[in-house]
C-alpha cells in the first residue's frame, strides 16, 4: 500500500529527538509499505535554529509549517493546520494517490486530517496518545471536532485501554477502536549490571540515582518530583536526582532546587539521543515519572526493559503496564505520597530480572503486525461495495 502519515510527533531538524516512539513504529511500517511522513512544524519553532538532522530508515520524510495567528483561539487550530498543509503540500499529496492516511495525534492533526481524507476520498486511521484526548477533548469547541475525527475514522489506534475507553466515550465505534501498546527496542533497552553503565556516563558507583526522562514541563510532574526529593535526601543523603530532557520548566527546577537547599544533588543532563538512553536507565536505581496525564509513556516501558523499577502516577495507561513487582504508583499532584513512594522504592529489593522479563512482552513486531492489519482492513473496507458485508 501507499500510506501517508501526518503528525506533529516526529523528528524534525528543529527537534530531532521528538516522537522517537513514532519514528520507531513508522520505520518498521515502512518495511511493509510505501510510507511518506509529513510532519507539522509550529511556525515559532521554524523561526529558530536547526538543531540536527533527521534520520529515518525506510521512509520518505517532509514537513510543513503550521501557521496560525498566535492569539487565535485553539478551537480554530485544526482549520489553520489543514490550510497550512494544503497550501504547502496539497499538490504533492494529490499527485501521490495514497491508499490510506494514518494520523498520529487527535487535535488539531486528527481533526484536520479527517477533512483531508474525505476530500481525497481515502480512508484514514487516527492514533491517539494521551493529552490529545485527556486534555484537548475537555474543551467545549475542540471536543466536537475530535468526536468528528474519531467517528469518521476507519480505525482508531489507542496506546492504552484507558485511552480506548475515552475514545469510545467520545463517539468512536467500539469495533473500530484498537489497543496497541508501543514496543521496546531490545537492542537498546536490555538488562546489564549497573556499574558499566555508570562508568560510561561518568557517574559514581555508590550514590543512589533517581532519574527523570521526558519533557521538562509542569504536566510531566518534573516540579512535583523536585518537591518530593528532599524527603528522600533525608534518609539517603547521597542520593542524586538527574533530569534527562529539555523544556520550559528547566529554569524553574533549578531555582526551586536552590530554594530547597538541594541544588548540589540535582543535575540537568539535557537532551539525550534515544539510542543512548539505555545506559541512563541501567545506571538508575529508580525512574520517576509523576505525570498529571499520560497515555503509556515509552520511557516507562524502556526503563523496565532495562530491569529498572518505576515510581509513577496512577494516570492513563500507566497502571496497565506497571505491575506491583515493577514499581509503585501514586495519585498525581500528591507530594507526600510521592515522597513516601520514593523512600519505599529506594529501600525495596527489586527483582530486576522479573521486571525486564515483563517488559519484553512489549514488542514492536506485535505492534506493527496489528497496525498493518488495521490499515489493510481500512483500505479493504473503503474498496468494498456499499452495503457489502464484512
């Protein structure tokens, strides 16, 4: 088949580490079909400097600049997204004669792509990830646009059962909704004793290491983690908290760490290439991701694949993938509960082999086989005569 993928969650020269999970999935899909990926780049980001090159195997990649008036209500972003895409890449898309469209992110991407697919006369599948339904769909004027995108889709791919339930509640046909957990690349994320990874990273062999990996923004709970950290230091004074990632909360984290008197135990490692994250997970005693909302964050799966235990919030699909023997889950926004979980987890003797064995169940091969079947069914359904039985 000839597949067009539209998304904002894919590497670009202005954010080469973005959407690593999508890159991994789409590259594998590209081994089965002819796949083009066109990525939306926010015009404000496009005005900045390029930060690297995009490397994606088995794909043809391109981008368009998503332009919108900065003060315009976000309820019109889907229209702006569609007009930006059509103005810059419309002729190219029309000439390509795609069999189907896969769109990754419900709003504005999914809402806009639904209109585009209807204009092209091809079926489309929407992949939902987390806050595109958990947050965006709570807004009065965006909700009907998301509902329209989901109900018109030939298939809806959700990365967790929780998101699948949300999609059905929004109007998606239950028979069209599929749960596909992301996979883990075992060639990068696998168990190893802690000492070699720490040596490669230049880290102390003995200090307890608490790790955060993700975007440094408030909704990921990075500031909540910092507030909970001093309680862990009280019982483990040599502990270190390392943030891997970049984002708008970086300065606030450093300022607050200074106010809390723990700046010397907090480190900013910055952005790390996906292929280099394995050493960070193996080096850590714990991964902590106290997000306010989530789908199923791949960093949790990847950390467990390295045998590392997890402290996270009980939101989205996280409870579906973190069993009691692999981590501790707490409610979001609860600093005291988070502090207690960090202390308990740091004292517990975890079965790292069992944790890694559990995570090996999340395989990209299974994910791609199911995604391929969904796309093929979408195309076959569109080709079937009206009224024909499935």
